[in-house]
């Protein structure tokens, strides 16, 4: 069972940012604008990627995929007709705030044309407008 504490809405102004370089794979998807992703959106993106990878490649057992998005905030909601002073409300989902330049997925053992096809399909699924394909030389 996942027990999380209720947190206040905190917007990070500056922090140590280490998600902007490739660490595991040779290709990666980088977000170029700030975005908030909920648990449901992350699960949907993971299912979409796994499904398309399975359909694309016959040798999917040698290919690797890393998802670098983990939720770290609990979002709470109070009913609209409640009066003031009744508390914070119950947790309804979890989310993560991703800054611009964050790499969200990394891939290894893929060919360049497969990654480009996957990137073009993934760009239509994610709610972010600016997405970039990065690779290690």
C-alpha cells in the first residue's frame, strides 16, 4: 500500500537538475517545456510505448526501455460546495512536475529509423507541445 503525505502546492524556482543528459540508453525523448503529468497519464504513455515497441520490432527482447518519470506530489481535492475551514481534502491522484530539458524515456539497442518512427507516434500522444529526440554519439 502506497501511503503519501498531503503536500502543499510548491513550484520549484531552481534546483539541481540532472535529468538533462542520457545516462542509460543511446536514444532519449526530451521535453522542452514545463509540464505536469499525473499517474494516469504516465501509465497511459508507458502502455502506448510498450505496445508500439512490441508491434514494431521482432527482436524486442534485446531492446531496452527506461522510464525516468516517477511521481512525487500528492494532489488533493475538496468538494466545491464545502465551506472554508474544513481541511485540505482527500488525495485523488499523484503527479510530477517536469522542468524543461528533462529526459523522460531512454532506449537502447534500437535502429535509428525505428526510433524516429516511435518518436513521431509518441509526439502525438504526449500533452507537451515541444519534444526533442536526443542521442549519444
